[in-house]
C-alpha cells in the first residue's frame, strides 16, 4: 500500500507517496523527477544509482525507502555543495573525464564518498572504492587521475 | 586518404567514402536560403545553411548533424563550424538536429546516421564550407555597409573588422543584411596553419551538465501525466505469448495496465517500480516458436561448415595458388563470439501516440530512420511523427536500430494518448540486443625469405550491411565484414580475400563498436604474430619490413615500440603484444603488456598506443576515445560472450556479461603523431586495436596461440595441454 512519507533529500524535506519496498532510485527518478541518479542494472552491480545516505555511498536501486527513516539523502544534484563533491566535479571537468556521462553521476558520488573518508587515497583505495562503478565508455584512467587531482586540490 | 589498396575487385568502404563524400558536398551546399531549425523560431535570423543560425542579438546556434553519445562529436563539430565561421566559440549554443536526411544526412551513408567513426571524416569539408560560407556572407554584409572592399575586412570572435578604418560590427548586427545575400558557391577555407580552435586544447561542450546530473538523456524525459512501463519480449527469438495470468500483477500498487501484444508483454504503472513489480508478478506462458532448438554449438557448427566453402572474391592480387606450390602452407582459423552492447543507459523510449500524430523521445544514432519506421508502424505520415533526440548514454552501434522506439509505440497503442516511458530492464536489454555476429576467419599463408609471400584470407559471418543498408550490399560482399581485410596494410605480393555470408539462425545481428575491422584485425594481427614466430623474427621487426607502402602505419609502429619499451626484459609469464592497423581512416599501433598467472588469469599491466589520425580536431578527445575504445575492446577480449541455449540468450546482467572495472584497468598512454592529412575516425579505432595486442601479449608470455575470443583461461594455466 502506498504510504505518505517524508524524505530528507539534499537538505530539503520531500513528501512522497511510496510503498515501503520501493527502491529510492525510482522514488527519486519517477516520483520526484530527480533524474541525475541513474538506472543501470537494478541489482547493485554497476553503481550508476549511487547516492549518499548520511554521507555514505549506497546503491539506491537496492535501498528501500521504508528503511531510510530520517537519514539524510544526498544526490548528484547537490553534491557540488559539499567541499569534496565540488573538488571532484572540478577535477572531472579539468581532466575531461566524461564521455557519454551516463555512469558519471554514480562515479562522482562514489569518488566524493572516498575522498570524504580517505582524503589521500592511494591506488588500492581507489580500486576498492570505485570497482563497483562500471563505465562502459572506459573512462577509468581519467577517473583515477581526477580522484588524485581532487585529493591534491584539498591541501 | 593516402593509403589505397593496390588493386581491389570490389567497392571498399574507403572508396564508398570517396564517392559519397562528393555527393555529400552537394547535399550540404545546395541548401535553400531559408531559416532552419525550431518551428516557430522568430524570424529575422540569419540561417545560410542547416548548421548555422545567427540571431539579431548575436546568439549563434550550431545545429549538430551527428549525435553526441560520448565520443565528443558535439565539441568537434562545433569547433569546425566555429573555426571557419570565426564565431565566438565560448558563446555558441548547440542544438540537436531534427530528423531530415535531406538537411542532415551523413554524406557517407546518405541518411542521418552517426556511426562507423565517420562523423568528422564525413562532415569535415561540408562543415568547414558551411562555416566559411556564412562568414563570407557576414563579411560581405559589413563591407557593403561600410562601402569597402570585402577583402579589406577580417573576422574574429563573432565580429567583422575593417582594420584600416578601425570599424567593427558584431555578427548579430549584420544578420538582416546577410540574409539578403546568396551563399557563395566556393567560399575559401582557412589554411590549417591559421586555425585558432581546431587542434587547440578545448574543453568539451557537454560535460559541465553531465557532472552536475543536469543532462537529459532519453531515459530522463519527464512529461506531465506520464506513465511508466517495462516490457518482456519473448525470451526465445521468434516466440510469442501463449497466455498471461495477470491476476497477481493487477493487485500490485501502482499498476495501471497489463498489455499483451504478440511477442511482447508490457506492464504500465505509475512508476517504474510498479511496472517492474507488476511484470515480475505475471505468469507468462510463451510459445517458443521455431527457434527453440537453436543453441550456440549448432550455430558454430553451421558457421564452421559454411566457412569450408569457397567465398565470394573480395580482393585478389598476384596468384596465391601459384605462390603456395612447393611452399609450406601455414593455416589458422580465428573465431569471435556474439556480443551485446550493454550501453550504460538501458534501452528506452518515450511515446505519446494520438489519433493523428505521434511524438517520440529517445537518444538515437538514426533519428530519421526512427521517424520513418514509426510512421510505417502507425500508418501516420512521417511529418506527423515528431522525434526528439537526446544525449545518448552509450551507443556503440546499439542505437543504430529503431527497435526500442517500435516497441514503445506498440505499448503506446494500448493507451489513450497518454505519454508513456518504456524502460527496459538490464536483463531485457542484454537478452534482446541486436548482437555483434559470430565470425570465423581462415587464413592460409606462405613465407619466403622471412616475409609473407602469399595470404589467402576467408571471412565467414553475417552480412549486417545487407539488412541495414541494402544498397551498399553488392555482389554478395559485405564491405564492412571485409573492410580491414581488403585494406591490409602489409606488402604481400599474392593476396586473396573471400567472403562467405552466413546468417545465424534466430539471432539478430547488428553493428557493434569497431564493426568489421574488429574481426579482420584480430585475425590478421594474431596470424602475423604466429608467422613472425615461424619466420624467427621479432613481431615488430617482421611488421616493419612489410610496411613499406604504408609509411604512416610504419611510423606508428616505430613510435609505439619506442614508447612501450618494446624488447626490454619482463618478468616470467609477462609479455608484450603488438597490433597494427589501418581502420576508419586512422593509422594506429598498440602494445599491450600483460601477465598470465599460473592459474591462467590474465592481468593487464600497461597499454601504449601511437596513432596518426590526420589533423587532430580535438587532440585530448582523441586520446580519451582511444583510452576508452581500448578498454571497450579489451573488455570483450577478456570477458565478452553471448551464448544461446534453446533459442534464448543465457546472459542477463553484469555478473555474467562482465565489463572491465577500475581495479582491472592499467595505465594507458596514447601518443598522437602530428599530421596534416584529413582527419581520420577515432571512436572505434581503439576497440579494434586492443584484442589482438592482448592476444599477442599472451602469446609472448606463454607461447599459447589463442585463436578465439574471449580468452580461454583454462588453456593459459601453467601445464595446461596446448
């Protein structure tokens, strides 16, 4: 049954009617029209749908809205308002990481979470944090460079 | 286009390019002097051709004949137009082209297509002329206003300048006068030495919105009152729905409608989750139809049997039969599997079908064909079908097909004019692709004095061209399937190329990034390495000796050998492999360095490539395309295979159709070789280059001569039978 609920997204309260088991991905995209968060695989294999829940990266295709409670959701639409997110977006543009761009919102969310928890990641940290995000255009070489550049720009 | 095959017995794609490029120039320059673009656009603008529109306030709109699917073409097209137009590049506005083969047809194909890595090759001259013509008209308008000789005026940054008098006029102020002028037939083009935009470091036009999540892909279209649907097509190719029990689906909250339409079931809901849940709750009984007995092993048996037959002659030089007499004939066969495209943006299309019109939203590589096929399906006149194109979340050839639009229209036919967004699940996307065909190539060669003396090469596989562009399918030869075979860059005195058309049962086949050259170059470059070993030569040296007639490729091989550390010692079970190719008008040499674990696992250590792609319109984008293209090809070599069982595709998502991930990707260095030649294609070049270089690296590391992809790790384990 549909349930009225309030979600805290990007610092604002959003009232939605959604059943408990509805993944956040479809609430964002289809109910709220926040289409920056992408559908890629539906089973947490590609990372295109990555958002932050209280600052931690989660796959929104697997996150039931009923399990969110009053935790803070951050999406690509607002990640630029965080210092790490802004640095990541800038590095992405400076190094022209993006090709088709479809996966990049998820990549940026994962990279921002990495830099928030690990300000100076090494290659192994980058592999661990980013291996869940598939890029079919093959922008990985530049993603790695851009993460390092974003890390350096913090100091 | 310096490199031409010595003697060809049929039309090659390069020749096709040459012929139709002339036709394209006509297409682009006999445009009526009228305003193009958005319906209802305010009059008064200067629109000397279909690509450029300057408004009285100076707003300069460039209309993109080719679609942006990540390859950077919007930026490159804008750079070319703005260069010759002398526009203020920082202020141009780009617009997707509407459907029109007449205005935006790709000169190489004759229809509105983005593919075959030919956007810049096809439009290089037409776009330069379009920009130059517009510029000339603006200069003339200014000169007339000032009563001076147009030759005494210059243009830069969206202004005409008359230096002797110090007068300046912004383009916008000249629009009314320029509208009255006829476009010049042969506007002078800039000397490339005077380029200020082309070849200079430039940021991409499309990326700021993409990193902010603001770009609207087809899947992101939102309309008032929109419904959301997902579909299941018959899992067996050619099957139909026998019956559907929808009683459980109808109780799913948010489910609006269940649609059954021949081979298609759709659930329409208030959102995708309802549609997905509804679809999962259906009990569908399928009539599997005539292909229920088709499986991969039978497809391979058919292909192998067909490849034993003589093929249609695609090229002949010298006499291979004579050369083989008394010589040792070395023969090998190479095989490539079916592949899915797996674009990150799953197939989708939004449709609003009314009684007398249809509106379609999607990202497509073939907008005019979408319009035409939707018109055909609905019975509407083409002009009643409006197609809105969008940024594309990965094309790779998948969006050269209109099937996602046709299925969405079939869903919309069951609704009362409500807009519906039809999104495929990833499983539906992988199991209902139009697949890269299986290929089998057989090559027989002889050596003489340490060089290749004869080369008999037979390609067997599906003729995608015959279905997709029938006029280009002549004399039984798929010019794509034999492309890099007839254009082999090596000096081989006796050469014969044959083609056997073999259509696999049931499985639809289509273009996949790298197309025909993927297959030709994999077989050729793998076999060249085997022959080098037979000749007792280093693979680089062996190639260089036979590249006398292809100096641009020879230079690329030398460059990559130097940059990759070719010949330097490596640890045990590590190897370097080279591949060299001429494809899509570019000359590229690639070295992959790989390590083979004792258990057979393969790790990429390093990739180096050198490319001569002619004038580099956007150098950084060329490097990006090669980095990405190499990964795309290496992904296929390491993992890619679609298999068929009981007439259906077994793979369904990224766990069984694997894509290279961050932790598997090595450093990739790309070196551009400076060139003044016309630009070559770059979007697919790297994809073709990766697999043979990797295969040859494994060959160097282990001595195992792999002859089919994806790589078979069992054969690479230490001590495995060879």
